[in-house]
RNA sequence: CGGGGCGUAGCGCAGCCUGGCAGCGCACCUGCCUUGGGAGCAGGGGGUCGCUGGUUCAAAUCCAGUCGCCCCGACCA
């Protein structure tokens, strides 16, 4: 492809609206343009990167035995009413009516459609298992789209669904997809981690997220540097082997703490560490008040609490609610004499003999509170989030916290949809059963953004060769030197015959602009053809990732190029 | 949903407070010159100042409404 006849409008300045580096660079490099909030057009270069990512996803899905289909983006409301999600899904589901006043939505996911597709056809265990997927544009009306392609409203997603006759089959399908995902992200050249994820109401450990590691990730994950353990912070288990405190605690005593509300303030005021205090958090779980106690230096994990309680709705109580329950303004809640039936303490509180906490009385805290003696505890549980330095549940090593971009999610669904939508088959014994489902998503357009987040420098993008829009750029610096121009064209043609996807920068631009654009667009291999090199019989080559420059002889160029390319590719592995 | 900010040429911005010719840089067009890390000179084209209404002799500027975009927050005692 010749850049002189291409469309890749680059920008010298960062777009004002962009906040994260992938958004800035993809826009500046002429790869995407925003149409409206959270909705983007892919320009030729951006589309090439997107298509390359999709191709790898497709190849590995096919290899794993999944069958590609393409379902409609527009879905009728009736299907969603069958599973109850029309009412439950909320405002993320973009709804509209057709001319006959019938309800429709733009598909944010396709469980209903795919289940409907198969329920009429699959009637026998002999027709199972089945695994279908599609790569398609999805729409989710996010509360607040942000970060460019990372959290858009319209995005390209690979969504796959497996159907099995029994648990063993469903588990095998899950494992097959897990393995395929590993291959996909490895081939994409991304540094990633598969982590255990919260599986919500369905339970079990059958949910993994695939996270691309990047500082700007929206999720926090706990990863073990030694073994393969990794988990989303929402889910990561806290290892606690602390013994129950024994001995006699001193007498409970009130302390006046006027206007001292936060843990930091209490710690400073009483001159103690935050780990000697616990906080009392009031929640409303399915309409009932629940109190949770965690150490002052810890963070409550609402997902853990919700799962532990088996609640379907959980929210922190509003300040008025706190006042009603404790009889004191927010900031002074405590479990002693608290008018709440259910009080759980984080497991590590068992090790403390005497605690400081709120007194349920304005401007007052309590000292020397003993949980066993003074509090009507319902029990202990793992309620806090993992923190830096906690031990790995797998091997005992200290965990590190890292940021990740969720690019894939594998999930065992069970029979939630097959039951409500009557996707039933007859098993070997003639018994009618619902199919066991799994669903598997990959954010294809998000992969493009994640790749840039993970691979860039101050000059632009560093595309992994696997998804670079073109692998090589030939920068033609010939100017008016016709012989040099011919040489640049010749090199370009030669690369094409070597099956290297190449772009020739033959634009009538000054050298500086061409170098800047080549760096910005991030092609892994840069070849500079100009009078300076040609006079010495060489083409200059730059590895975009490392910046290392080499010289390739014009005589015997093909062999020298291939050797150089292989070393650059190796550097990416 | 709550709070904040911003809408002026393709992009980035100034002008608005204190009403009076619509500007700057980049990009674009023409010419000269230049050609190895976003050159220089000269000339030029391009904007219903988001939209609607109001105040005024006069509105980008003041007022009201409305639409759009961006950021933060949505309760950690």
C-alpha cells in the first residue's frame, strides 16, 4: 500500500477529548475517529489491526471446534421477557420500537438469541455438544463511556456459547475455551493473566477473566509472582491462619472523640495504628440491615459480602439509615449494642483481643472492645479485599496487586437460560433435560486498545507484529533523486513478494514528518531508503520497539532483511 | 442520577470578565526555496462563534432555555 494514496490522517497534537494513551495514539495515528460518545469509526489502519485481532480469535475458535455464525444485532423484546432480563437488565439495554410499536433492543449479548436458535432444533443428546460463536458489533448503553475504545458503547466482540448434555461435557467445553483463550492472547503478543473472577449468583469457580496487564487497566488483580495463581480483586481469597485471640480483655471504656470520624482521624486522635481499630459498615441486603466489621486499614469487599450472604441486592446504607440504626451520626457506628441482627466480622479480627470502634453515640468511640465478650457476632468470614503482601492461596508467596484490562471472560452458565427458555433435549434414558451452557466473550476492539496501552512509547504506538496494521514501512527519502525513488519502490515490491505486509511512504513530505509518522503509526519494521544509505549500498532498518538501527545491504537484500525481521519478531516473544 | 468543565475554521486554542471589524498556531491552496527527525518566505481560501429565544442601537461576549462533548462522583463510618 502506498501512503500517498491511503487515508491515515495523523495529528500532531493530542485530541482534547482523549484521556488515555490508547485513545490519544489511535486517534493521532489516524486509526480511529469518534462519531459520538463511546462510538468510533475504524479508519483503514485501525480496521486492519482490528481485523488481524479478529482473525487470530477466529482461527483459534475454529481450531477448538467452535462454529462461526452471525446473529442479528436487533433483538425482539419477547425473547428477553422469557428470561426476565427485559425487566432486569436496566438502562444498559438500548430499547426502541419499530413502526408497529413492537419492542426491540440492540443486543448487548446474545444468550437469548442463541438459545432460541437451538431450542427448536436440538432435541436429542446425539446432537450435543455444540459450540457456536460470532464476531459482531455489540451495543451497551454504558452510564459513562470513557477511555476511547476501552469502554465504548458500541464495540466489536466475539461471543461464544456452548451447549452440553451433562456436567462433564460442559466442563470440558469450558476447559477447551480456556485453553483457546490462552493461545489467542499469546498469539496476539500481549502480556496477560487468566484470573479467577466473581461468578455472581451462579457460584462455583467456573469463571475466569483474561486480563491484559497495563497500568491504565480498570480492574485490579491479585497475582502470584511465583505460581500461576491470579484472581480479580473482587474474588481473590484472603489467606488467614491467625489464631483466635485468647486471654482476658480489659474493661470496655468510652472515649470522647469530638468530630473525629474517619479511621485516619481516630487513629491520629488516639495515637494508635489503624490496625487497632475496626470499622463498622452498615449494609442493606435484600431489604435487611447487615453490619460488617473490617480492620481500619482494610477495605471491605462488597462482592464477597454479597456472595457470602447470598443476597441479590446489596448496598451500603445511606447516612440517614445509619443514624436510624445506630442512634448516632455516621462516623460513630459500632457493633456493641447495635440494633442489627446480623453482624459479620472479617476473619482476621479473630486475632485481636481488644479493639477500638465506634460507640453508636455522637463524638464517642469505645476502647478495649472484645468481640467474643461484647459483641453478638453472627460469625467470621472472608470479607475484605486482598492487599499487597497477603499470601498466595496456591503457594504461600506474597501476592502483588496489578492493574488489568479485561479482554476475555469465560463463564459457565449452567441451565439458567436453557431452563427459562425451554431448551430441552432427551438424554440416553429418554429423560428430558435442559442443556448445560457456557458463554465465552472476547472484546476484540478492546484488544486493539489494550495492545496500545501495553505497547507504546513517547513517540507513538509499538504494534505487536501479530496485529500491526502493516508489519513494515518503507520510508522513501529519495526526494528528487529518481534512481533512489525507484530503489525504494523496488524494495517495497520485494517485501511484498516476501509476503511482508508493507506500506510505502512515498508522500511528498519532508523526512522529519515521515519519521514522526512512522513512529506514531508504530509499524514494527522501519526501512529507510535514501541517498545517504544508498550511496553506501545499504538500506537503514530500525526496530520500532527497541529503536535499534541496523543496515541491510542492497545487494542480497532479501536474505538480510529476513534475518533481521526474524530477530525483531523474536524480540516480541 | 449528582457535581464540575467545555462547545469559536479540519485539529489545538485565544477573544467572553468590561457588548462595538472574529483572531492565533497547525493543517489546506498557489509560488519561491528547501529536503535525514514534524523547515523558511510571500500570497491565499475557509467560521450561521452548538442551537433557540430574550435584553440592547449593537451579542461570540449579558440573560434564559436547550442540545452535545469531557471529567469527577454515586456514599469505606
